[in-house]
C-alpha cells in the first residue's frame, strides 16, 4: 500500500481495492505460487486473527497491525490455494466478530460462510472479437432476457452449474433473437429466497452455481455467440447477516451510523453511507472488478429511488451524497467503456436520470420505464368492455417517452408475490388470454424504448415465477404454447432485423400516431419509422370485428401485412398464406392525405410494411 492507494481509498476515488485487500496468491517470475498474503481493513479492531482450516479455525495465526489506520496483514511463504478462512475480530470493546473476507473471490456454498483462497487471475478469455466489435446501444436493437440462474433450467431439482447452462442458454437466446441476457444478482448472498438482492460479498460469484471461472466460461461463451451480459446490482444496501460486511469490525464501517437512515425496515437490510469515502471506494472497486474480471457489459442498479431519496421517501429529502456518487460512478464506468449499459430501476419522477452529468443528469444511460409497465399491465387486466375508460393508459406513455432513454420492463417483479404471470393477467378463456398476450407482446416489441422480458414470458408461462423450481418448460409440449412461442420468435426476429423498430427509439421522428383516440372501439394504430423504411402497427384490444377500418397514413404506397397475431400458426384462425395487401387511398383521414382500410379481427395485432410509391 502506497500513499496514493491510501489517499484514494479514503477520499472515495479508489477503484482497485481488490488488488490489495483480501487474500492473494503471490507468484514468482515462472508463474509458480510462492506465498499467500492476507490484508484486511478493520480500523476499530484491537486484534485480528486469521482462523482457517489449516489451523483448525483457532487463534494460532494473529495478523499484524501494519498501520495506525487499521490495516492488518499476514503472509505465509507457501501456497494456501483453496484453503478456507475467516477473520476473527476483537473490537475495542472486547466484542468478537467472525467475518468472511469482504474482498474474497470465492466462498463456501451456503449455508457455510468461509472464504476460500482462490486464484482469480489465470482464466484465458476468447471473447476479443465481442469486446472489440460491440457497439453503443442507442440506435441498435436491444432485447434483454432477464433470468434467474437457479430457476431457468435445473438438473434433478437442483441448480445447474454455470458452465452446464452454456450450450442450452446460448442456443435458446439466439433462437429468440435476444441481444443480451441479464442475470439477477450473482454475487454471493446467503439466502436463496432473496434472489440475490441481499448480498454479503460483492467480489465473489455465488458458489451455489459453481466457481468464479465457471461463470467466466459462461460469459465468455455468451460473448463468443454475440450475446451481451448484464447483471443486477444492489448498490445502496447490504445484508445484515453476521458473517458479512455489516458492522464489519464492530462499528458501522460502511453503513450509516444513525438508525434512521441505516435501517431498511421493509427488507431488513442496512443502507450504505456514501458520504464515507471508503464506501464509495468499495462499490466503485466492486463494479470495476466485475467489468475487468468477468467482462460484464453493464449493470442494472436496483432501487435507485432509495438512493435518490432517503429510504425512497421524497418527504425525507434527497440523498445528495448518494446522488453525487451515482454521477461519479457513471463517469468512471463510461470512462472505462463508453458502450456499457448503466441502467436505473427507478420508480420516481426525478428528472434527468439518463442525462449526462455534464448536463446536470444522474449519468445513467437507461432507465426502466415503470410507468409504461404499470399502465399497460393495468390496462390488459381490464375486461375488454371497460378498456375504453382507460384508453389513456396505452397512449399516455408517449407524452414522456423521450424525456429519458427508456427500457420497457416486464421483469421478475411483475410475475411474483401473487401478481400472476403475464398470461394470467389477461381476462377470459385460455384462448382469449393467449390472444391478448400476443397483443401485449406486439405492443411491447413495437413501442419506442428498448426491451426487457423475464424468463418464461416468451412462451406465455401460466404460473407466476417460483425461484425454487425451473420455469414451466413442460408447457411447450402443448400446441397452444408452441404457437405462442413461435409468435414471440417471429415477432422478436422482425424487431431485431428491421431498423424502424429501434433506430429512433429516443427521437420523436421514429414514431407517429395514426389512430390515437378511438376509445369506443379500443383500436390503436401507429407508425414506426427509420430513414428508409416504415411499418404500421394496428392493435385491436376487444373481441369486436372491424371490416375496412379506416386508418390515415402519411405516405402513399402499398402496405403489406407481415405479421398478424391471429394467423393459425400462432393460435388464431387466419391463413398465413393470405396476408392483407393494401393500396393507400387518396382520401383524407384524421389529417392524413392517404388512408388504408384493413380488416381487423377480434383481439388482434397486425404489422404492415410500407412500400412507397
């Protein structure tokens, strides 16, 4: 540790704590491990012992206090790779705290909690083509598959290893045209029920799915297949289990000192204090570590509302220290890689979340559009006869669609805790539910904004998500779900391969309403545009049939139906070999000089491609 390390650690500018703190295997010039070093920061400790399997977890090895600032050090002149250890900390009041290593790279499988000495450095990556060629996301298709590693696919009712998932997951993502996969938190956490959101060790891939290098292999393979990898990250609060970061040396070292700001009573977690330089350095180093060692392409930051406001409550005031850190962190991450995805899960109306820091923004480049999610799902839950009274829930989103860079999220949060699956939010018979699910997927895929979908929703899973079991793969044995899945596959391919659906997601020139106020019929129509192409999307939210429905269009030409959710191959009854081909008519309609007259079947979504004349 030199002066620069210490200065940056305490002022919040250090992004490489993991290179010094924790356990490290020391190699000679031939690459042979010749020593093992341990370094821990515990400023309120009086004494620290390294208790480990090689000393029977006794106090045989006391660590040396090498600085009045609170660093304790121990060296062994041989390899201790794979040894298990903890720190036994006596604080200044004589209390004992047994902790695993907050900078450890690998830990025992829960419920055991010891850290393992691990060689993190010798994985050979093969993703240089991906790293070199990946692009900024703004004018590219972005279709994210959100997944929980433990319940996507299991083996005899137990978790699969990271590397066991690679072949099936890659083939599945490519078949469904997903551009990225987003893992629910994969850093170490003690409780399966938390899904990873109550973490204890932020520099360690959870051992419940294998070793860190197993995860590196999975990410490497995904990159080689052209698929980006994102991870969920809880930045603002930590698990309070006694072996973790909480009260690490007997003091509130990284968290708030006062109960009011520290305690998350809803979740039983402790809020971190970003006015402390060591807390900022800790989290900055952790995200840097995942970029450097795991090659992740981005982070979705959880519960940003609780970073912007104390305890997520605007009445308690803005948390200026956390806001400053978010800006600082964003600048740091984009300096490392300006193609990264830095996404905020934020339910507030706080302004400029995705604007650059130089313009007064928070510095994210994407924000989950919680308004779109809530409004659309609320609308689709309504009996169709009442939808006309909530027509605005489909149209209102376009009033603010360009105020931020949005991702449209149908995430895990919408299919748990008795909320039901996306399919079972729909009213009516199974046939009607599936018809409306296809409309919802069409709206999702063609509305301005990038896309995120939780696993299982791509084949219309019936049950809500249960993290203890794998998703309902057995449904794909049934024809109706095979057809639903085929619809999603064809819809996603149409989205990914056609620029009008994504190029101008964040500019008003990419979207135009054609039918916006037909409340009584609950019909919507809009155009998606790029420089040289355009598509018309028509949605019928009721079981009513409309023959020769008039839709104004801005361009003269031929409009050919390229997708209809009521084709028989998707579960409807229409003949896919007989798409509608419509010539625009030189008569005004709703302010447009041209119009088309499609036949609109009940509960349907249609997409027409324009050939200008």
